[in-house]
């Protein structure tokens, strides 16, 4: 667990560095293209400011995007009790508890550290899960908090979104603003032509790389959270049974969003095909590993595998 915490801290630092390089790189190309250093200064400001926003406020953004509301204790007494008990068992502060008014069963954790963490569950999850299953789901999310997955996962929400937005602005300015703006003043500037070509390639590939980073981080940490959550409750079958119910539910979440999909315990888009027949491409582009694989691993932990 401590190795995973250290790894997640490094990943967060890498994400900030990659984000800054991409944004400032695009800013440099645009400043060259329009012959204005002001654009580069703006890009540096965006990189610094958005990194600050991502670290301190990305959890609030994720909760707002998912339309989560803080859960009153008097109305969700059992949910608060489960969260408290598991927090004590894990040696963590009790996270804030949120509820999403959505019939699709799902849950996620967010926040930059254990002291500023939140857990959100849908009303659909509360309706279909029994106590052991709900404990398994909450333990899974509590493990994300303990492993500091939530910092990486939450920061990705805003950084990926910003990279996509800036790259889109860049490509639109290039193609709709005219490709020869800088060249009209200097037709012999072959180096400038290469700068523009590199900038266009970077603008096209940046969103793709950002999404691949998001997907890779998401799939790996789900297996670890499943295992850690099962150890926390000492009852792997509770989470395995909960994942089976998630696997059977077909309808997508009302508030499903590509930017926050990787935060949830399961993809918020509903079941689209038989996971056992999922193609290689579908697996690679998924934010989560197949539920059937996760269930199998949990039951092997509990000595319940075939």
C-alpha cells in the first residue's frame, strides 16, 4: 500500500509536468504563429492556474459534474454508519458523504487527500445493495482514499479537460485563421514551417495521449482497490456480489460524463455487450477492467473460485 501511495504521488507530479509542457508548448507555437509573446505568457498562466485549480478544487468540480448532493445523516443513517465504521477500520478520517439522485447503481471517491475526501453513491446503489454488498462498495472507495488514488484520478478530470479544450482552440485558430499568417512576412522561414507542423501534430495527439493516460491509470487502480477493499471488510464475497449486480444493470447513468467516468466503481454507461466477448479494442479504450475479471479475482481471494 505504501508503495502504491508513493507511486500515485509520482504519477500526480508527472501529470502536472506533462500538462504544463503540452499547454506551454501549444502556447509557444501559437505565439510564434501570431508573432505575439502575449499568447505564450497566457499559456504559462493557464498551465500554472489550472494546475492549482486541479489540485485544490477538482473534487468539487467532479461532484458538481456528477450532480452529487451532500447526504443528510438523518436521512441516510445506515450509509453514514457504514462509512464511519470502515473509516475507523482503515485508520482514515471519515470522508464527506454524498448522494447522486440516479437509478443506475454506482459510486466514486474524490479529493486530494484523506482529510479532504468525499464518497458519493447513487440512489440506485442504495436501493439494490444489501448491507454486505454496500460495505464492499464503500470499502472499495475507501481503499481509493487510503491508496491516494483519488488525487491522481481527480486531477486527471480537470487536466485532461483543459488539454482537450486548449488543443481544440489551437487547431481551430490554425485552420480557420489561415495557415500562412507568419509565412506572409517571411517566406523563407523553413524553421517556422516545421514549428507549425509540430504544433499541429501536438494539438492533434495531445487529447489522445491525455485520454490514454486517463484510461491506463483507471484500469490498474481498480484491481488494487478491489483487493484492498476485500481485505478491509475481510469478506471478498460482499464486493464480488455487488459487482455482479452492477454487471447485470443495463441502463446508463443520467449524469454519465466522459471526464468523470474513470472515477466510478464501474463505467457509468450501462452494459453494452457481453463482457466475456469484449474485443481487445473495447478493453483498451475502457475506463475499467471487465467486471467478470474483477469478480473472479475477488472470489479467488475468498477461496470461492472454481
